[in-house]
C-alpha cells in the first residue's frame, strides 16, 4: 500500500530525514518509535504532504501512485489521514458540520455525489455510537474547550467517518490518561481491517499494549535504526533508546 524509498527531507536546508525505507501493506499496523527530535513528526508530515518540508531525494508511493506532486488535500482524498499531535480549535464550526464537509469533499474528489443529509446523519450516529461518543459532543464547536481526551476521541471519530486507507496517528496517546488511551485504542482496533493500514507514532510503549503492532521501527536521527515485531517495543520500554544510538 505505502512504499517509502530512500526518503530524504528537511526544512530550510536542514536535513531531518536521512534515507527512510519503509513498506506498509494493507491490513498491517506499524509503529514508529524513537526519542524526541528523531524525525517522527517530520516523517508523518512528509507523507501527508505538508508543504513546509522539502523532499530532496527518494519517494513516497501509495498504491502505485507517486505522491510527490500531490497537495496535502489531494493525498487526503486518496486516503491518507493524519491526526494532529495538537488539534486546532475552530470556534463556530460544529463537529457535525466539519465532518459533513470533509466527507462530502472527499466524495466529490473521488467522483461520488454528496451523501444525502439523511444518510450522512445516520452514518454520523453509527460511527459515534461505535466509538461510544456522546451525541451531545457532535453539536459542539470543533475542539473548542475539549479536554485532551475529547480531542483525541474526536480525531478517531474523523478517521471513522473518512475511512482512510492509511491512518497516521502522531502521538495520539500523548497526554492521555489510561481511560482515554483505551478509548483511542479501542477506536483504532474497531476501525482497522484487511484493506486499511495504520501507522502509529509514539514515544511510549503503553499505547502498543492496546493496539498491537505487526511491526515496530525505531527512528533515530532521521533514520530507521532498528525494525522488529511487537517485542521490540517491550525491549525499548526496558532498555530505553540509548543502546541504539
Ligand atoms: P519528533 O517528532 O521525533 O520529536 P520532529 O520531526 O518533530 O521529531 O523533529 C525532528 C528534528 O527536526 C528536530 O531536530 C526538530 O527541531 C527539527 N524540526 C522539526 N520541525 C522543524 C521546523 N519547522 N523548523 C526547523 N526545524 C524543525
Ligand atoms: Mg517531538
Ligand atoms: Mg513529534
């Protein structure tokens, strides 16, 4: 599904990613771990196409489509979803209106008609119930005054509505208490299937107790320095990152 080859990228002439190779197949969950500043968020931003980063070498290919020339919204339309480490607040735009627009724009970009209002409402309720989201939440302004846990839950709700091929969750677990962490993990577990893939970016091992990855990669100084199965995450929990530097 996603093939990253010899990816070099940076910002303002500073190289941050220094030759990343990564292949993600449909149905797989990959975790990227690594110390602060190793380039985890940069990698997710470059996959999503954030324009402040410059790709200087290598490629990112989604289902045989080279993403190099696609804008972030085009990548989103092709099925790449990136959660934010720090979701923005948008006063005056409700969760419902935001998601309606996002779903319909995605449909239009893929040659589909807008979802009739009735079906949209039904879908919103189904997904909210699946994620055990209080329906009152749907009429609130996007992220305004949301707790950390509510913001993350809302992102999982957006993911549920958009049904991306590849969901990238960048430190969706940071700052969550254990109950909120379980909600996020349950949501991800309910949404993953054989046709989609998940890239979990996390500094800590504990999220991986609940969403079990097929592969774990350690990023250090812009390179993947070690890859393994879920046991690698446990080893990192015990030994830290220093032995890999
Ligand atoms: P991580 O997510 O693993 O903590 P980041 O990808 O955020 O790492 O950062 C990797 C490196 O790139 C760090 O040294 C960071 O300071 C630098 N960096 C990230 N974003 C920018 C930016 N917008 N401008 C300058 N340097 C940046
Ligand atoms: Mg960081
Ligand atoms: Mg980061």
